[in-house]
C-alpha cells in the first residue's frame, strides 16, 4: 500500500506505521512531506476498513493543512475529500455532505467547474444524496 504500511484487513490486529512515525520525528508534524504522508496513511486506514483511525488521522492532518497550507491548497482539498469519504463510509452523512459542499465550492473557485477534482466532488455529492 505504501511505505511502512502492510496490506491488511479489518480483522487483522496491526497496521505497520514504521516510516510514518520516522518521518514525523525527523521533519516534525508540520512539515509538508509529513502532512502528505499522514494524508496517505489516513487513506490507507480507510481502504483497510479502519475508519475510526482513518478519521482521527485525516481530521488531524486537515486541521494542520488548513493552518499551514491554507484551505485553497490542493493537498488540503484532497484531505477534505478523504475525510468526507470517511464520514460517508461511517454513516455520518450530514458531516460528509457539509464537508463535500465546502470542497465543491473551493474546487470551483480554485480549479474551475470542469476540473476533474471539481467533478469528483460533484459526483461524490450525488452518492451522499
């Protein structure tokens, strides 16, 4: 799946975090590479079915990205989409919808209506509705 992540499922007892923690210790939690790695880790947990852990990491990453990169940065928007997806998969439909509406508005502003990321946000909103 990625550095330090072994392919596991919800029934497995452990997901390896080796490289993720090493990067955080080396560069600090506010480093852009660390934030990207955290976003990818959140996505890996989501895909493995560890939704609460994915939400925890994704939400924490999103807070830092908004602060450091700004809400209009593409990496921040990507993380917002991941967190919205996690909310949806956990049955938190209202939270998912609210975050996706925010993502859609920002994607339109930053990338325009016909950009693939804007269209993804539109399409995922249809799934939520």
